[in-house]
C-alpha cells in the first residue's frame, strides 16, 4: 500500500466519523427541542440510535490514535518497518487498554444501532402496514 493510500485510509474515517458524530448530536438536539421530546416511540428509537452512533462513530474517528505507541512492549519482536503494515506509519498514541476500549465502543455502538434499527423497522411495519396508532403500539 502506498503512502498516499495509507494517509487516505487514516484521514477518511476521521472525517466521516466526525461528521456522523456531529449529525447524531444535532438529531439529539432536535429531539430535545421538539414539543413531544421523548414521549413518542419514534423519538425514543431515534434518540437511542443516535447515542449508539455517537459511540461507534467516535471510535471510527479516532482510527489509529488509540493503538499502542511504537515504543509499547506490545510491539516487541514485530518489525514495524514491514511495508505490508498499513498502520505502521500512522500516529499511535494509546496503550493496549485504549485500543481495547476503542474496539468495545465500536462493537457495542454498532450492535446497539442495528438492534434499534430493527425496532424502527418493526415500528414502521406496525404504523404503516398494520395502520396501528401510537397508543396501540405502546400496549403491544
């Protein structure tokens, strides 16, 4: 992988992850500014999806930063000059624990987001296909 591709692979997730965090934060802000706030099922689902997206997108935006530094004992015996390592030339400021935390937040955020996306699909199926009112959906 060339140096340009390595830089591209590190910069693009930082930009897209940051845009996603800002967008989800804006959605949360708009939900809290709305009259019904969290009293509707749709707003609750979107709020939770946005929180999960913020967790995952923050982890994505950090890219290689939480990885163990080059001087960390984790890298003992690993030849960091190998050209196959697309992450070798990137900025790494973390430890093993920060790397594990990044993986946890990314994985948790994605799983939670997919679960709420499924809930949103069920909500729309009830509201549109079965023509159920909000009060009836709440009872089910």
